C-alpha cells in the first residue's frame, strides 16, 4: 500500500497514525477536524526531516 500524499507534511509516526484514524471517520465535523489536524501538524512538523 502506498502512503497518502499528506505524509509529505505530517512527518511524525504518531501524527501519521492519528491522520489515518481521523481519515477513516465519516461526517462533516470529522472532515473538518481532519483538515484542522493536517494544518496544525504540517505547521508543527515543517522543520523536521522526512522519515521516508
């Protein structure tokens, strides 16, 4: 299985796990929380090297 393209910005293992958990949920509020999580995680992980 290939990794999602968002893993380019979410670089920590715990962040990637949380992303997969949030992406599996359905509903409007779940998608809003997912987008909010990706935005914050990308800002926090911007200076980290990519583990891939």
